[in-house]
């Protein structure tokens, strides 16, 4: 939570860009400011019809959200219409919430709830159709079978038909989707057979009503002349459709205002230690709006509607611009090579998001770095405050805080939290604060998805780089000793050799040949020979000064390169190496030795690398020849060991 002295409310909501959700946001923002609360909207994206893995991963919000730190929670359960989400939401609240919880537009939970009283809201519409219009062949387009509101509206329809003594038509009910998808099937159900053609179809919500009207128009039928269509919910589009839609409005403003005031009361009671009864359910009646789709209203000039149409036309024009900017945002962000590129691209594209005020990008991390999963620790990667570049703070903090201290302000704040994930990886989250009176749009939701994809690309780039580096190291490294191989030595020297020569740098090449590898292999087997080779490598590592490097360039041959080395440095290396070998031989039953030849060079243009290596080899061979007696004694040791 932000480190202010204000209490913090959490709002759990899915799809923040629709009419009901927009009303919730507006009222919560206003009342929170009046009551001095900070608010976090824990926003998810998911559509029942999509059934994709991305939406399924949005459930991670319920594991991520620090509900234990909240002072109050407002929930909109029926916005989570994806399979299993409602269960996951309430399972999280039941197990983790210790503060007051209030639900909006839901009456099935154990928590305090404010909702439309579905047992009475549809009745005025049904009575209008059955009594004022005198209709008898009335059908009902329901939502999907497990939708609670749709089922209550269906029950109202069935009850009113029975009360009026009207038998149900054979095609009385069809189960739809609460959306436009599948409307062709609904049309065939109601209108394929002229004998069962309904006089009216009551739809469980306005979205399906609009889609059914469009389908009827496509087939050449007129509303209301050929059939009456009504809706439920009073969405904004119902006022400007052709024809305007007869519908039942839900009083969301009253509903959410009462819920917020009730939640505040619960928070105060909890702070005072007062015991409060829970499970209070408060139903609010709907309001019938009679319009053209039932034939009872005539279109007339509506100044408010004209203003709405103007706003929509402006929004449509802006949408085209935003689609272009979003495309280029995706292109630029997905070429990012690091997190700094992501931060700079987001800040550079702020003009495409004029409603944004603050932006924070936080990534989950563990001891190894960015984790790709929800972790207790988070790092603030990117910060934009008051549309100014606040840089890359890189501050590590507890996930329970959501944001570090730099995000605090004097006035109450409203943040939107969105998880960033792709596939099985959950990278982190964004926190956005919009300008006054603004909220998330589809553009904002897509914007977060684009950031998620960019983070996935960085993850994949990191994996590819690690794999490449692993393969590269294996190609230049001797697998037995861990030193470079011949290719590795060349890779270290070739890119800089000409520059070293032009600078007339001093350099020491040390060639080393292990003593009596064959007798060791013959006596102790290749395992013993491998062990001896590794002892020599350990001695080289122990003796090398900083900046030097070494390789095993043959079966028992080694090469050490020491840049900026004089004779004293070469002698010091030899002394350290021989001291290491002597110490090993005192305590080991596998005595080893090596002939060491060092050659110093003052580099100059035209001097070849191979020449330097050959010269150091000659020095090593001279040393080896001078040690014949010692080498023979060493060979005889292993011969006796073998005979014994």
C-alpha cells in the first residue's frame, strides 16, 4: 500500500470499460476522495466467450492482491463471467480477507450486498406487454444457463405469464450468451417457424436485444412493426439505437453509492471495535423505460442524445488514431533489448495516452533476478509521475506495499493494478493513475498486453543469450580442466592482437608440458591421468596473476598468457606454480610435475601470434631436456607402482 496515513480500499472488477463498471469507478473515485481513502482497482480482463489461456491466467490477480493489507473491499462479482473466476474470487475473500467486504450487483454471497431486485424489476415490463399491449405470444431470450441475473429475470417472465393465464409458446425460451455471439441461433429458434412467430421477445439484457434487432433487420423484418423486442440494463446505446430500445434500467448510481457508504460505515465500526451484523442484502428496484422498440414512443429531438452522439463520433475518430499509435507502440516496444528501452519507449509514447497521469512498472524478483512468477519481492523498473519522467528507480520493496514511498501524495489517490503475464510466466504488474475523471479504456487494456509481450520477448532473449553463451563457452573451454582450449586462447587474443602490437605492449607466453602422462595412464588408467591433468590446471589457476588467461591446448600441453609482464612477473608465476605442485605432491599418492618455459616479448606491428607461441614452446623444450634425470626418476616411480 502507499505509505500514507489514509486507509486503503480495494475494488475487484473485471472488464473496466463497460457501462456498469464505469459507473462503479466514477462513484468510487468520488466517494473515496470525499471520505479520504486511497483506492486500488485490481482490474482483470476476461470474456466468457473467449476461453483462452491469457484470460485464464488473469486469475493470478487473486493470488497477487495483498488483501490482508486492505481496510475495506468492494467487489463486483458478476463482472467475472468467465468459468471458475467467481469461485476463485470468493475463495480468496473467504480465506484471506480480514476487513469488511461489500458486493455490488450480487445477492448470492455471504457478504453484505447491494443489487437490483430481480424479483420485481422485470414485472413492470411484462405487465406493459401483456396488459397494455395485450400480447400473448411472448418469448424470452435468456443468458447462459448459470447466469444468476438472467435466471431471475427468466423466473419473473415465467411467473408473469402464469399469473396472466397465458400458456408458454413452444419456442418460449432460448439460452444465449449475454452478448451478441450466438444471436443467429437465437433468431432461428424464435423466427424459423412462421406458426410459432412471437409477438415480442423479452431479452435478458440490452446487448442481446440490440443484436437480435440487427439480425431481424438483416432478414428484412421491422421492429416494432413485425415484432417487439425489449431489453434489460439500460445501457447507453439503448437510447441512440434505431429503434430506441424499451428496457428496464438498473439504478447503478444509487446501488454503488449505498454500497460505498455502507463499506465506509463497516470500516469505521471495525476501527471502533463495534460488532456488526453481516450478510445484509439490500435490493433496489429497476425502472421501466418505454421507447420505440415496443411501439409506444416516437423519436424526438433529444439534446442529451445529440451530445452523446457527438462524443461518440469524437471517440470513433480518436479510436482510429489510437489504433495506429498502438500498432507503432507494439512495434517499438517489441524491439526493446532491455528494460531501459521499455521505460524510454513508454515515456516517449505518453502523447498517445493523454488520460494517463502516473505510471509504474514493477517486476517480481527473487535471489536469481526477475522471477517470471509472483514473489514476495518486487522491483520498481519504470516510473512516470505527473506525466514527467521519474526514471528507473530500481527500488526493491515488499509486494504487499504495491508501491514504494515515491508514489505518495497529499491527496487521496486512485490506482489501477493490472498483472503482466504471457504463457505460464507472470512478470509483474503496472499501476496507473489516470487524470481526474478518466478511467481505463480498451486501449489501456491492450496497452498492458503489449507490455506483457515485450517482457516475454526480453525473457526469451535472455534465454537465447544464456544458451548461446553456454554453447560458446563449451566451444572454447576444455571440458576436463575448465581452462580455455586452443580456440579459446585465440578468441582472447585475436581481436586485440594488432592493437597490442601497435602499442608495443609487453607480454609473457608460458608453455607448459606435463611430465609422464603416458606412464600415469598406463599405471592408474585414464582416470588417474585425468586427475593429474586437473592438478596441473589447478596449479596454473593458483599461480596466474589478474588479467592473465590460460588454456589446455593439447593432450598434456598448456599455454599461459600474461599481458604487461616482465621477467619478475614470469619468475613469480613459475615460483607460485611449483610451490602449488610441491604442496600437492607432499600429501598425494599421485605426484605430478611439469616443464615450464617462459618467453617475454615487446610486441611490435608485424609480430605474429604463432611466432610467440613457438618461441615459448622452444623454451619449454629446453627446460624439459635439462630435466631428463628428474623425469626418468618420475617415470620409474610409476613403473614400480605398476609392477607392485
